[in-house]
């Protein structure tokens, strides 16, 4: 009996030790890569290309001073964010013993770690996979120091938490989605694949309440809407490729720092921007059609749908800044937490696009701005990867959730409208 007990105890000890090894490897990889990122943003190491930390040390720092007075930066057109972005800009006050930029970088790293913890926990259990956590660990450093020099990693943490809460805590998921939307709009897309009224009701109530609070207490809470309306076509976007090529054939527009980003200004820019908005509207229409037609929802559907939505709105946007890739990596990581997710290939394409992104910004951004062949080639490859990922992801989502036989979008069936499951053949 004693020998049997000793054998069992020894076996349990070995199993526990084996279970800890993957977590130790994951944490070690995260710590090593994030240390390098911190060394870059703290300028201990120098990353090739222009300095990416100026947004924090200059722009965010100036906004911080204005926000502390109880108002938004009404006279600064580069303030193009929803009101809850004030939380991220003011967050370094939590670490008053550090200089503003240093405190911001530390908090960005803390948000990064929080995402890792959420993904690791979500990847355990039946039907789950630790690959989601590895996508995050490997994907984030592909973007270089930019990932810590913007507040997008904090927004992504909220969106990831919302998606992972959808299954068991739909009201919490809805509230988090609303908070994320008021931080940077796009997290509202994570609601798309969530079933039931609870997350939508929680998002509507929470978002309306927080928005009203900002509107009443801080002047200029929604001035960002006007600033966004007046933007041009950013040089890294899909539509910008038209002007990169046109410059070699006599197009007489120019590239200027406009509304906080480097944009094309001149003839036909308005037309290309209008086309981009039309494509965004078409993407929204497709997503609405999918939602009406979908009748097979699984545990991974909310994550897959969010991934497709964020991909679509990224590739059709007038702006594709490098930090947008953080959103895609975060939602992609949630998809890969589910073994049944159909997003394996699109996720791999997004990781490849992230590697190309760090080459076009900041490494060879001068070549991009100058429309040199190298810069154009990098944009063609990066944007081509994203477009391909969006198309493949949309196709996989439709095939996995819509009634069988509808390979391409079609008007929703009666079963889809009534919420009844289709008959299985």
C-alpha cells in the first residue's frame, strides 16, 4: 500500500512538473522578447529608422497636461480618439515616481503581460490550445518598438478580455466591448459574433452611460469625429498604392504630415478616400448579411467573426498605421485558443504581414514616403497579405456558420431569420 501511494505521488509530481514546463517556456520567451522591446523604447538600444517614441514623449505628454485640466485637446486636430482614450493618456499618473514616457512604456508592457495571462488561461481545457498565447508572444515583437510607443496594446487587452468573456459572462463581455469602443472604436466589432441580447444590451447601456458622463464632465469629448472626417489617404493604406504608382507618372500631389499621420494630398485623393469609405460600407453590409444568415455558432465563432471584421475594416480603411496590426494579432491569438477555429491560414498571413510591417515602418519608412520601388514593394506585399487574409477568413467564416450549400453570400433563409437550426443532410 505504501509503495503504491509512493508511486502515485511520484507520478503526480512528474505530471505537475511536465505541466509547468510549457508555461515556463512561454513566459521565458515573452520576457526575453519584451525586454528587447523595452530596451528599444527606452533608447538603450537603437532601432533602425525614425524614432517611434515621439508620440509618447511629446504628443501624449502634451495631451496629458491638457486632460489634467478637465478638458480634451480641442485645438489639436491630431486628437482623433474617443473620450475614454483619456484613461490611457492619463495612465502614467499611476506611476508618479517615473518620468511620463517611461511610465507609459511600463504600463504598455503590463497590458501586454495581461493579454498573455488571459490567452494562456483561455488555452487550457478541452477543445482549447496554447497556440493562441504563442501567437501573441511571437506576433507582438514582429512589430518592433512601435507596439509599446502607442496605446493600442492597452485597447487590445480590453478587446481580448471581452472576447474571452463572451462564453460564460456575456454581460461582462458587452461592457468591456463598450469600454474598448470608447477607447478606440474598433473593439465594438467583437460584439458581431456574440449570441443573445445580454452582451449587446450591456454594451449599449455601458457605452451610453460612459459617453454621457464624458459629455457632461469634459468639454470636447466628441470633437474627434470632425477631425476624423477631414483626413486624407495615409501613405501606408491600400488606396495609397494608387498615388505611390501615380507619382512615377506625373501626379502632382504631395505627401505631408496631416492630422497626425503622413498622408497624400492633392488631385483625386478625395475620390480614393471616398472609394475606401464605400468599401468599408460594403464590408459592413457583408458582415450584416453574414450575421443574418449564420445559424451554426460554436465556442470559437465570436472570435472568428471578430477577426474577420477587424481584418475587413483594416484593409478598407483610409489609414493602416503599424499599430493597427496589434489589434489583428490580439484577435488572431484568441482565435487560435480554439482548436476548432478555421482561421489558421489567415492568422499565419497576419503574422507574415506584421513582419513586413516593421520593415516598411520604421526601417524603410523613408523609402515608403518617397514612393521608391522598395517602399512600394513592401506595401504591395504587406497589404496583399492582409487582403488575402481577409478574403480567406471571410470565406472560412461563411462556410463554417452559414447554411450548407451557401458558399457565397446569399439572402438569409427563413431558418436564419427565425433562429432555427437547418436540417442536417
